[in-house]
């Protein structure tokens, strides 16, 4: 792969890697959302639910493809990465598959389920205080120290073409299934943080359904992507905050930005109160215990912030389900 941005051909190559390890995440029709949105007859809503993967999120696709394409460079050295938790378990899973040692830098406040999943695949974890990271830069320093002192090879959770291409395999799965059923797509609604999920999916969706509107969703208190679209360049937020712990990158990645700028038509910013309501809605209507970062796209639909004009189907990404039980109950019990 060149140093330019990832392409749809890279995504197709990544699919050969991913299929050696995991099956496609399910694409589930939501009759309840169709009813809630009062869609005209014939249109459908689909949830792409990455909560079903072995690590409970989409992140292992990019991690598997990155590791498979860096085996020679890694050799017997450890892999080092920082993560809010989902890439941590993704790269830990990949490390186990390929027999590589993995060391992760995670916020000490990350959900316990993310710590447990990551350790279950054999990774080592080092923690930092995310609330002061904008001042201390501790996350990047710790990750760099692992690389320098222990000879580790650094993996980016999103700003890497192999990660983008691997994540895009999920988009290929959506295209293959819906084209096979002779469906068309009007809107594709997906989370944006660092952009690894959206950039990969956007490549696949734009190729398979060129008329689809690709819509990014982010917390209103971490809305750097929407600002970046307006400015025409990457905008950095110094202290993003939200209950969506997986959507708190300071800015979108260098490798991700050209794809996002080209393929994503708009960005929607969602307050945490609406994300909590969507978590409750998904639980009551579908029995899904979804993490905030996973539910935020459903919130964008339920609150009418996404324009769903058109005649095709709507696809919504549910990016992950790694949330602690007590915290989930607290979030869905509020207003």
C-alpha cells in the first residue's frame, strides 16, 4: 500500500485477511425504526451491529489488517498502541491470532469491560489520566516510551491506511448483502472520531452505492469533524468530552481526512442526553445493551437531525456494545 490514502482496492485486499479470522457482523432490519421514522412503504432501516464481533466492536477489523501487513516489521518486537478500549481489545485479539505481544495505553477511567476484554486476549495494559491528558500529553508519551524503551512497533487506532482498509471490510459486507437483495441505499449514518471507521466504510459505500448520502455523527462536545468539514481542513479540539468514550479523539487522522472530505456529505452533532435516550430506545425495542458511541447514530435518526429524503434504505452503524452494566443502567434511567 502506498503512502497516499487507502482505496477500495485496499479494502478488497483486506477482506481476504479478515475472513481468515472472523465472520461478517450481522446486518439487522429494524422494523421498529422504520415505524418510528414513519418511512414510506418499501424503504427499510438496517443496523450494522458490530457488538457481535469477538471483541464487541468494529475495531478488530482494522487491527487484524494492520497486524497482518506489519508482521515482518514487528518480528519478535511488541506492538504498542493507545486506545480508549475498543482498539485495545481489537489489537489484543489480533496479537493473539498472530502470536505477538501487545502493550496498550488506556485511560484509567475506561469501562471495566474494556479492560477485561483486552486482558482476556493476553495484552498488557498501562493507564493514564485522560482528564489531564490535554495538559500532560501522557497518553502519547507512554505509548512512545514503550516503542523507544521496549522496541515496540506503534499501531495507530485510526490514522493508518491498513486500519482504514480493514475497517472498510464491514462496509463491503453491507454492500454485498444489500446488493444481493437488490436494495438501494439513500443514507448511510456512521460515527466519526479519528475517522478509521467512517473512512473505511465510506470507501465501500461510495463504491457500491454512489448516490448514497454519507452522514457522520459525533458528540456535540467533541465535534471536531463537523468543524473540519466547514473549515475545509482538519480542526483540533483540545479537550473533547462526552459519555461517548470511543469518540474523543482530538482530531481526525491525516490518512482519514482526504477520504472523509471527499465522501462524507454532512456531519451531525448529538448531545449526550439524546445519546442516552437512544441507548434506552435500543434496549427497549431491540434488547441491545449498547455503549454510547454505538448508540449515537440511532440518536441522530430518532431526533430528526438526519434528513432521510429519498427512496432507498437507511443503514445505521452500531459500532460497539462495550459498556459496564451499572453505568449502562444509570445512563438509561435518566431523562
